[in-house]
C-alpha cells in the first residue's frame, strides 16, 4: 500500500496511473480465475457443475466495465485504524471502489466500499473526522479520471464546503437503467445500508430520497458481511411490476452481486393463472387481514372428530385403538397449531404408536419398522382420510368464493353479510382451471398453501413500493422471511391502491415483523427544489402530517406549467425537451396513452415503453401514470394532471397518483394541460 504523499507537480497523473494499475490488477485477477483447472479437484459431475458455476459467477463479478469508475474516492488515515479495522496502518491510504482489487503480491489496490475501513468515506465530517486527514473524490468522464476534489477534514483552517463533484454526480443526466449510488451515499443513508442482518428496517422516504438505492445497497452490504449465511438462505428483491424490476436490475450486478433474485408479489403467489380482475370493493375485502382467519377456519373445518375405533389386523392379532384415544390425539394435534399437512402426516404415526404401546404391554418387542408398517396399514390410512382429509388450496378458495353457505359458515362474525356478498362470484365455476382468478384470489390461495405446508423462508427480503400492498399481500411477503429479516421501502404519500398502507407500524405487524425499526429519509437528492415544492402542495390532501421532502440540490431545476390546446402541442413540447441532454418521460393518464402514442408516431418521434432501456438514440418513454411509480427521467412532460386524478376510483387515490407522476423528474418538469388544473395544486 502506498503512502499518502502526492507528486505536487501532477497529482492527477499519479491518480490516473493508479487507476491504470488497478485495472491491470483486476484483469489479472480475472485471468487467474479463468485459468483454474478443476478437473482434478471434483469428486463427481455434480460437484464439477457446482464449482464451474461458482467460477463462472466469479468471472462475471470481476468484469471491468469500461464506463464505470473502478474507484471513486480515497481516504488518507492519520493513524492506523483500530483492531476491528486491521487492514490499515499508520499513514496508509485507501482507494474506495465498487469491489476489492489486489496486486500480484495480494496487497489491496482498491478497497470494497462495504469494508469497515471504507465507512469513513461516507460518515466522516468536520465535526467528526473519524481520524481521516484527507478525503478525495474523483470525477470521471465515461471511464476516464478527469478531476479530483479534496477535503482536509482534520484541518481546522479549512471551512466545510459542499462537494462540487458530489453535486455533479447526483445531478448527472440519466440514460439507461438505474445506477448504483456508491459514490454518493450520504451519512443517513449509510446508517441504513450498514444496519445488521438480524433486524428488519422500514424506510419511509419521499420522492428522490434514494430509498430504492438504499435498499439495494443494503442487500449488497449484507451479502458482503454475511455471504456464507445468505448463500444458504437466499435473498430476494420484490418490486411493484416488471417495468420497475427491469429498471433496477443492473444495480446489484454492477456491484458484483449476481445471486439476488427479483420478483413481484404476483410472481410469488403464482399458484394459478390470473385471468380476471376484482372491482375495488371486492379487492379491499379479499386483501383484508381478516381473510386469514376465514381461511384458517375453512381449512381446519375438514378435520372430523373420530367416533369409531381403529382396528389394525396383524397376523392373527387384532389391535384396537378406541375412539376416545383417537380424539385425544386429534385434539392435541389441533392445539399444537402445526401446519395442516404436517399434522396429517403425523396422525398415522401417532395411531401406530398407540398400537405399538399395546404390543409392548402384551410382551412383544416391536421396532421402528413395525411402527412404519402399522402407519401404512389400510385401516389406519382409511381412518386418517376420514379424520384429516387432504386439502387442495385452490379448490378450497374456489369453494369459499362460490358457495355462499360455506363462506357464511366460516366468515361468521368476521365478515359482514354485505362483505360476503361482495366477494362471492356471481356465476358458478366448473373447475380450478376454468376459473378466472384475480390477483387477490392468488394471494388467498397462497395463504391456504402456507396453512397446509410451511412456505420456505429466505435470509433477507427487500420489499420496494411497499405502501401499495394489502394486508394479505404483506402476509405473503412475510412468509418468505419468517426466519430472516427484511428491508421495507416506501412512501405513504404515494399509496395509490384502495387498500394502501395507512401506517408502517400496521404494515410491519402484517409482515410479522412488529419489532422492525422505522427510519425516515427527508433529504431529496434527485428531485429539483422547484419541482418537489410544487408536488408538495398535494401532501396536506393525501398524507396529512407527513414531512415534505427538502431538496438539497443546488440546481433548482427547470419547471414550467403550460396551457396547450391539443396533442400536437404536447408532441411539440416533447421535441423541445429532446433538445436537452438525458432521458425524457411523457407521463399521462392511462386513458390518454393511445391518442398520445398515435400523435408521437405521426410526428416521427420514436419512443419506448416503461422498463425498456433508453439509449442515446431513443431517449423518450411514453409512460402510463399507473406504471410511473419508482421510475425516474431527467425531464418529465406531465400531460393533463386532472385526467390523471380522474382516472382513479376516488379523489385521494387520484391525487396520490398525480403526486407520483409529478415527482419522476430529475432535472426538469413541464406540466401541460388543456383542461383546468386540480384545485389542490393552487
């Protein structure tokens, strides 16, 4: 490791030299892995396949992306870091980057941003320099190092100042998918990112506060700090839709993490094909947490208290288990609260055990093989089928939704008669396959599936845009991390479903994570001051008491409200924005998308659908308001705000949808309208 002494004549050249050396070292690391010969170290083809896959993943993780800086900062320590940071020594400097890079002797040339010794890059300040003499940030153009900026944290004569390079990185135009933020993580974000694996964290964050990036970087940090454990238990990122997942899918691979699965809630509960849709009233009832008890009652209603004994014939002997003893066994299994399927599997063994006790009393010495044989006896099988029959989750939910008497019997004193009528299907259905299941129905089936057999738990789950989930959807997510932890990300003001979350405490309870810690991010890094101030006019109407985001950007951004006379002027405004650098999002009410699509095509403007990757040639995306959540564009043209509001079933939901649309802009926002603006905007 080099000493913290720069060439006073040309420090930039020296840093470029270190970058070139680091890239060469990374190539050598990759070549070392590529040259590994595993033919003599694997016992069989299965081991060979596993090891080959691990090597392939390692090669991918060591890829050197030419337009991605290998390191973005440098720390010069005044003294050796403490014992818990044993990598350091007095006077050493550390280059901080996206991954660890070492030279041929094994000495580090770049330190992973997640390592303990890197933490002061994000946390050190004039008030608390954390033993850092100098923090250097680097500026890049493409993959070329073109600038640097120093902070002498231990020098009392140097006043604290805003980092220009930091501001430039935050405000840099966005083309393509979402980027990582390792170079710009702020202290309050870093605290969340580095919070431990054992605890669940819920992050309330307004637009542009970086909550999605914080969640993804927390996954990357946890994989670094607890790699072996999470390799066994798995990690999962849950997003609101496919477009959103496509937008964020490159963040973790850019940080060298390739093993994290991504899914929507609908993907998790895809036990049946969803071909139908509920109206808002039915969806609210089906998504209510009370449905869990209705389903539990329906499942366990299949258990019948035995009234007849079981008689097992073995050779010339007959062994009789009386009805009262069977009843005690059944009630014990019910009282234990174990899964329906697990109890059903245990019942024949319990009956067989009762027979073995009688055998031993008569002087026989049966072993485990005898017990297993008795458990498979036809009389025992018949008794189990009568007492504790199998339950098919989809068939059970289908019966609840089509049989009024069956529903009434299990929803008594839980759902009102009107609520029961709301979720009952009007027409009979022949079978599970012919049923037009809704997304909410699939969640109910998932609940029953878990009542029958336990859902496998992952080590860590990240749930983004969580404010839109129903209580039953929260339960579905919670089942995936019962023995693990979670990172919950969302903004109560952006809840745009009729069942949107009212409080994070309530959401955590439905997840089964009541002990989770709630953190709030209020500093806005992405949305310009004028834009967030305009959007925040809606907060008193959509989320009273919620603190507005305070933009910390020096650039106030471009903002304009413009009255237009038709789609031709909207298309013309798109052309104007395409004269700017960066991505453009034309956001409109879903009902207006076809007309705008036709107008753009006639004008010869090519455009993308949400989730498709922007390029320098095609930078315009046509976005239905219903799919705008979680996406960002340098410039947004918002068409007819009142139409966005009117497109939702109620005004509050419509205003929340509008709030989402207004806050997708990173550099500028143009609001165009022919009709009047919503009165809440003033």
